[in-house]
């Protein structure tokens, strides 16, 4: 029971869920990448278009969001479309028999160089 809500869980469903959690492997690393940086300030999300191809998408840490987004909710000048080096917290989630999934959190934004 939770508050006024009542949940009924079958033992078999709990065992299956436990097995799925046990089969997960989660690794976290800090990585540094360079690319063209794009920002969605309202949702606090970013895209980093890598120079070698590919795109990394993720969320901003609270500290980085405070540095990049002004009080009006708009990005500070010179950030969007800049070629930047960033530090990311990369989380790799591997489930048995499946391809790994990656998620990213921006933890540091180095100096930006506007694109020509």
C-alpha cells in the first residue's frame, strides 16, 4: 500500500524483475569530446555533433546549466553552434544479450570557439 493506493504484485513478476536488474551492468566514466555544441535551454538538453561523425545527446548538470543559461532562460551568447570541448559523464548500461545503451550528462563546458 502507498497512501490511498493499493498494489498487488505477483511473486513471479517480482522474480522476473529481480532477474532483469541482476543481469544489468552499469559502468560510469568521465570522457572528453569535441564537436559543434547545440543547446535546448528549456529542457536542459544538449547535442554535441562530433567532428568525426555521430551525435551525443544528453542532459546538463545543474552546475553547467547555471553557467550556460541566464536568468531569462536563454543561452549565454557564443555557446550555440560553437566548436567546443566538453567533459561528459558517460553511463553505459549493458543487459545480457543486448547492445549496450549510453547516456550522457554534461559536467563541464570548456571555452567555445564560434564556427566560421
